[in-house]
């Protein structure tokens, strides 16, 4: 059976070469690698072409302006493979492809006829304390990913049969598209396997107040469009509405309620011992929540 590795990129100039090199170092190579660029303007394309001149025929790279769903669908169609491993710009563990594709091929004992495989994605460790705090506030850590068995396009594999059966990645969604895709696979009764050893390292784009606000605003717009997660947004609205209304009667109690919410949200930062970063982490929480509420509304 033919195997493929696909990825989508856009404006990833600082990270693209490490990603491409990690593909070369895989203990098992896919039959084809297809990377679709959504229209980079930061030099990513030039870096890739320079890399290709050194490593001839290592990848197929194409520029197709559009969102990630379009890019993944184009890449999957072009790859023409039965089994497809999917990621974004990241650093792949050397055995990532071998591990994540194995369940689809029935080479994992006790697992046959698997349709979808989830791996693990880990935030890069070479971050400043402030960036670490931001990452803890805005992203799931490794333990949460493993415990809850999240399946993300950062580290996943699927059969083209399953991909076609659910109508491919939803091209009408600019964000949260992999969440909707995975949910459609579950609703269709596809069989999942989870391989926590299939690791990728990545640097999220939510490490500043501005980027976190705009990123989560986009996520919220997509969630509302996809008609999902309404309860989560209701909780967020109440988390700010209740302290505000309470403060009109009792300012001290209102401030206490808001402080309790923010402290709860930065608990991972406290657990990580980054006490000096708590004020920034709380500001990050407010940026994320305001972005989510604005985007959702």
C-alpha cells in the first residue's frame, strides 16, 4: 500500500528548514511527501526551493493560496496514497512516520482495520519563561494531550477511504478544521488508534498578547460558524458578566470573583513554578477570552 506524508505551511520561514530536515531523518520514509504552501510572503518559499536544490526530489512542494483544509485536500489528492500521515510545520521525532502509519497497515498487535491514528504534539522547550507561561495558558501540554487522547492535524494519520467518506477536510472553515474533521470521522464510526510515542515538536503562534487575541478570535468565529462549543463560550461570558454585575453592588466581591477565575486559568503556570510570570499569564487569559468572545459574538 502506498503511503504519504502531507503538510501545509504559510509564513514559516524561521522553522521550515528544521521541519524539512526532520523529514529526511525519519527511520522510515513515506512513498511521497507533499507540502502545500498557502501563499507565504516571508521568504518561506525561497528557503524551501533552496533546500530542494540540495535535496533533489525529496519532496513535492506547491503553492496553492487558500486555507489549511484546501491545502490538505489538495495534498491528499495529489499524493494518491492509501495511507496518509498529516502534520503542520513542526520537528518530527525520527520514528514519527513509522509509528503513526503502522496502525493503518495493521502492523500493531491487536489493532486491525484502523481508519485514523492520533499522535502526540509537544511545545518546543527552547522558550523564554514568558513564552512558556503563554504556552501553558493557550495550549494543551503533553500530559493533557496524552490523557485526553486529542487527535490533531499536527500529528495524525488517516486512510483516504475515511477521508473521502466524511467529505474531506471542511474547506469552509479557516480554523478548527481538524477538530471538525475528526468529529465527523468519529460520527461516521471510523476506528481510531492512539500512539502517544508518535511525537512532533512545534512552536505555537499564540505566545504574545496580540497573536493570542487574534488567533482565538479566529477560532471563535469558526466555532460559531460550525455551530460547536456553545457551552464553553457561555461559561466564558458568565465568568466576566457575573463579577461585573456583582461589582456594581459589592466591588470587593466582584474583584474577588474575577481574580478567582483568572487564578484558576493560570493554575498550570503556578504548577510549573513560573510565579513571576503570573501577571503576564493573567493578561494572556484576558486577551484570549476577549478574543474568543468577540469572535464568537
